[in-house]
């Protein structure tokens, strides 16, 4: 007969952890060398252990998302400084994108909820600004959303709208980026700074080079993008191909974004005209 308890034949690591905590304090037991390796934070933070930390940081959110049944996501990138209410600064001209991100996330989450809430789950960087708007929109619809935070010297705690059990914290940007894209079925990018640009071009490059399957990439606010990046000049100078301009679309509103996802061209379809581009 097969033993159904084969995984429990050996003493569990958490049991030994508790046993060690109860041992008397002697010069031997308090020595760092005596600590169990998996409970020794100083040991785990050594430079030599970086490969292990990379693996753990990939694995922990992966297991949590699998256990939560998250099958696919819609990723929102965008500036942390874009707020709901005007601040009296130059960025006020972009504040309406907070509302668009919130509305878009609400509608996507309603669609997700209607099909069981496991697919098309909103994922953001978990911070303020556009990220908060995305998680807030999902909350408006009564759904779950992910927040993939990262430890930065002057950055935020997670916003209040991230689903607590789907709120993660990262040390490594590279692993965080992997989790943004591993389940992504669409990527929506709002105006932002260096971080937003980095995440955007990372995703476009992975698709351009065939390292990731093509998914809709929607850039909100054409006026912003035309001002900060001259995509057409890249094609004209030959540093990218003209076909690479098909890897993304410009949209202005949540309505346009929803429609763009619905009508995203499949393999072999003709390139659709983007207003303002010749």
C-alpha cells in the first residue's frame, strides 16, 4: 500500500526551530555557528547567498499566487507622483490619468469577477499614484489585486487597496519584473518617470526579441509619450524596425483601452492605423 503520509516521515524544520529556541543559553548555543542555517539571517544575507535569495524571492510570491489561484493578470505601470487631487505643481496636467487608471481597473476586475476572479487580476507596483488607482479600482469592483512593492530608500509603504495576502515586497528589481510579466495578459502604461520607462521598455524588448509571447501593450496619453520618446525617429533611423511600432498602441481613456484589448490584432492580421502616425 502507498503511504499517504510519506512527506511527514521526517521531523519538520519548524519543529527543530522551536526546539532550538527553547535550549538553554550557553556559550555554545548562542554562537552564530550553532544557528540553524535557515533561521540565521546574518548567514542568509551574506553576499555568497545571493543566488539563494534570488531563488527565494522568485519562489515565495509564486507559491502564494498559485495558492490564491491567480492564473493571469493585467499589469498597470505608471508614476507614483500622479495623484487623485491636484498638488499645485506641473504634474497636475496628468492627474486625470489617476481616474482613468481607477476606472480601467474597475472594469477589468468586474470582467474578472464574472469569470471567477482568477484571471485578468489587476497587478501594480503597490505604491501611490497610478499604482494606488489600479488597486483602488479593483477594490471598487469588489475584487482582488496584487501589489508588487520594492524596498527603496525614500519610497512608500503599500497602498491601502492592495489585497493583503497578495501584497509582496522585493529586494531584487529583476525578480519583481519577472513576477509582473509571468502571468500578464495585458500591460497598461500610464505616464511616469524612470521606473515606468524602465518597466515599459523591458516588456517591449522581451516581446520584440521573442522571449515573451505578444500581449497588448497600451500606452496611455499619446501627448506625453510623443514628448518624451520619439518612437517614429527610432524606426526612421533603423534602430528598430517599422513593425516594432505595432508592439504597442496609444490610448487616452479606459474605454479606449478596453476596446484596444478586445481588438488587439492576432497573427497575420494587417497593421491597424494609429491616428496621427503615417
